[in-house]
C-alpha cells in the first residue's frame, strides 16, 4: 500500500461524519480530501482495504450502481480466502439491505460491517427498519425515482419496501447530501414526463428556484415526496441539504468532475 493512498484514506477523519437514525449509526461522506473513490479504477479496492483498517471494519459492501432501482440482500454465505465477497462481484444493484440478525447468525460482528456506495451528486436514502432489524442504502438519482413509461410505484424506495416486506411506519430515514435545486437544472424532454407522473403538487416543489436558462429540480424534495406518499412519517425523515455541487468539499458531475465521493454507513449501537 503506497503512502499517498493511505494518507488520503486517513483524511476521512476530516470529512463529514455524523451520527444518524437515532444515533444508532455512523455515516461518513468522503469527498475531495479523501481522494477519488471511482469504482471502476484499480486503486478502488486498495483504498477500501485501507479504509477498513482505519475504521476497524471487517467487511465493506459496495454495489455497482446502474440506475436500475434494484436492491440486493447482503450475502453472508460466501467467503473467499477468509474475506467477504464484495456485493458488486455478485450482481449489480442500486441498493443494498443488510439484516443484522442474519449477519449475527453467520458470525459477523455487527459494528464491523458497513454498507457503502460511490456518488457524485446523487443523494442516498439511508434507512433502518426497527422491526426487521435491517439497514438499507439506496442510490436515489432521478432515474432511480422516475423513468419515462414506467408506473410511479417503481421508485427505488417503493420497490424496496414491496420486495422485502418493510413497513414504512417502522422506518427511520436519513437522506444524504447531494445536488440541490440551486445547482440542478434540466432543459430536456424529461420534465414534462416527470410532472405528468408526479402531478401538479410536485411541479411547485421542482420549480422552486432556478438555474440560469434551465428548469430547476429539487431532487431531495422529490425523494421526500416519494417517502411521504409511501407512508413514512415526516417526523421520521431527516434530509441533509448540503449541495455537493456548490459546497466545494465534494466531487460533482455537474461541476465536470470525473471522480467519486464515498458514502459509508455502519452500526455503532443498539
């Protein structure tokens, strides 16, 4: 492991770190000071290995994102050379869910495993189901929330709760930092379809604010709208309104960056 990689990984301590979901989980959003966590590059696995040592984690699960609105269950039945097979080597997904009772049954220490993902502007929905003792992380870019020609119930969150039988009333939700309406504008054919699907109520949310020459989109507002209509109580949702584009600490596709931030969430208490 070269010193540059290790130094950049150690810089995680200077990045955004917070306790979320009733202080039972710890969330890291690692931006420019921690280096580039682009999933397709050879250095990615090296950086994850160093990060695991720094955070005292045995297993970090990272999916290959593809705007497919699919969530996979973290696998605990396969290991290679004593190390957990990374979820991205098994199947592509835009979401991961871990059932802690299952993890414990398979001999894992619950505070030593983590869900992770890379991003550059897309927010993530992080949630905990107290009844099923399950943690999930969902990539929530526009195409995970809306795709022309498909029904409105096919958002990444809606598909998650239906497939895994989660009760929205039992969920605590944290939406991570991502691009905000101050920086996210579109002027293509997508918007008429979005408004037609989500209705006039969302039109006022989406167009509140403007980006020069374009129509603004409040992506976190769209996420909250979806969570509410699926049955999650407003008081159980917290949204980080930090803009990854204009904040300056994070890589941003809208700014033209080709690098990726890293999101990591782990359990710290019962």
